[in-house]
C-alpha cells in the first residue's frame, strides 16, 4: 500500500497503525480498558475492554468495537441496539495501558437505557476540599 | 456509632458504606478500575485501580487512594508529589465494576508532569460520522 495525503494514521498508515498496536499494553488477559467519553459534552459514558484486534478495528473503522468479556466475542457497539459510537479522537495514556476515546454516541450508551452507564448509581462520598 | 445529619453516606453511614463496598464488583485480582475526571472541566485525568480498602478510604476520606499494582501498596494520590485529588462525586456503573470519580486535581495528574495522563499520546484514528 502506498502512502496518501488522506490516510487516517499519518503518511504511512500501515506502519504507524502497527506501531500503535505494538505500543499498546494489554493485560494478562490480552485486554486494554477503554474509557468512552462524549466528544462535545465530555460526559464519561462507559468503560469497555479491547483486545488487539478490537483496538485495530476501532482505530480504522470510525466505529467503536469492544471485546465482550462475558460473551467472549467482538462487540461493535450499536450493531444490535442501534446505539453506535462514532470515533472522534483517541489517545493512549502515559504508560499505554488505557485508551481514552472521544465519540459521538447515538442514543443511550448503557444497556439499561440510561445515557451513561454511570447515571445508575451515584454514591455519596465524603467530599474533600483543598484548604491550602 | 449513631447516625447523624452530617453523615457522609446517608443516615446510617456504616451500613450504607458497607452496602456500597459489597455491591462493588472487584476483578479476579481484587481490583476495581477508577476513572478520574476533573469535576469542573470534565477532563479525564487518569485511570487507577482500587481494592476494597482503597475504595473505602476514597469514599470516606475526601482524598483519592489507589492500590498501586506495580508497587503493591496503597497510594494516596499526592502524598509524595503534592498532586492530591480531592473527591467531589463518585458513582458506580451499571454493573458496579467501574468507578467514576469527580475530583479537584491539584497540580498535574500525571507523573510525567502533564495535566492529564492522556495528553501524552494522541492518536490519529479514522474519524466516524453518523450519516443517518
């Protein structure tokens, strides 16, 4: 494949994608946690997990694909529910073992029908303040 | 201990805290991933891990405490660096296996000196759009 100006990953897409996949650090089960955040409101929608192939698909298809730990299969978000996640930006953290995705969420992110998976169970922790 | 009006966790603090700790679902290593988000800007700062005791301390002390997987010890954020995280809100997700924390971050969240651990390595994924 030759490089082109509209390549998704820099000027040498295959090699740069491979470099990202090589740099990503998967856990002992071969998974990387992915935080999914609505790109405009910055609401955190959910945490999912990706294996190497799910990460590759997510970075190249414009749609978020997870690895379902419970079903042990690829899970392209929205294929069943219609509640797709369109990729707007992605970054690895400082030690490359967590992914942060900015997405356009269609409909509800949570299988409960809530917009965010974190709308379900707010806690009431002790609040801390910086007194310095 | 008797209940009081200024209890951090509802009117029966001990029992409600215990209920939260019982509901939280820890993985096979006894850990719960915790997404840390700046309370006002909604920037995602980092992902850390908590065991049951780190979660208990975080929900009761007003400061975020992780379990360091690399050092195998409690890690109250900021005790060494000064870059503390003060708890402003917390929620469990729909299946109680991820925590989302809203914090006031003092200084840099990342050990690299970056404000967020995700400032380090932005990727260039294929961007997706909803064409329906």
